[in-house]
C-alpha cells in the first residue's frame, strides 16, 4: 500500500488491541487487491455518555488506482454491533466481498452468458447421420448425429429451429452442440 493505514476513533478511547485487529484485517484485504493505494478506517461509538448498549459504526474506505470503495456499517438495529469487534468483522467482510467483485470485474472474470447462433435444419440425411443448419446469414453449418443434445437425431425434420455451438472443422464450419428448439421457434429467413 502506498499510503499507511489510517485508523480514527471517534467518541471513544483508542484501543491498541482493536487497532492491531484492524491492521490484520487490512492485511487480509491486501491479499485480494494488491494494488490498494490507501485504506482509512473510522470506528465510532455514537453515544459517548452510555457505558452499555453502544452500537458501533465502522467505515472502511479503500482507494484503488482510479477507483474508491467505501463500506459503512452503521449500527441500525443490529445489537451484535454492541461488540466493536463484531462490528469490525462485519465491515471488513463486506469490504472483502466488494474487493473480490472489483478484482473479478477488472480481470474480466464476470460470467457472460454467450448467445448461441441460431438457424434451421436445412438438409438432413438420417441414414448417413448428418445434416446442415442454415443460419440467418445464409451460411450452411454441418452437424453430426452425435452433436444433437436434446432430441433424437432420427426424429429431426427439415425446418426445425436450433441453436448451436460452432467451430471450424476439417471441411468448414461445424456445429459441436445442437439444441433443438422446435418448429414454433423458426428463425426468419
């Protein structure tokens, strides 16, 4: 981290034990986001005049190159936050989830559901075990009986709508996984 950790205590005495625990939590965060620029933590006891029943508010502010993530755990009705260590744990757990999401997005590891190409069965040779799919772009894609996943190859008919995974085979485009949608899903020609 480029800037040292900043820990601020409000409406309460500084606690060396809590500060040590917070620094451990910051070290754990750095395992997920090694490019953290700074981390500022505020621990606040909103009602200084009460000895019991204080609900601690914890704010964790992490700066990253070109971005900032802030997690604030206000006391609300969570009576578990009468324990400053529980409130701290919850705030850092939330920050960890935020950082994991941030890093995943930066690495482009967010799941993207691929839209499979569509087409219709233009020609089928049941006795030979293969056929062709015509795409909306008027391309013909070869498929083998073993690539049909959710239907019986022998019951396929010309004109049935399908979606498929495609790769380049030895003799041109080839469907590797064909999913029959049925005639009611026909693709416009």
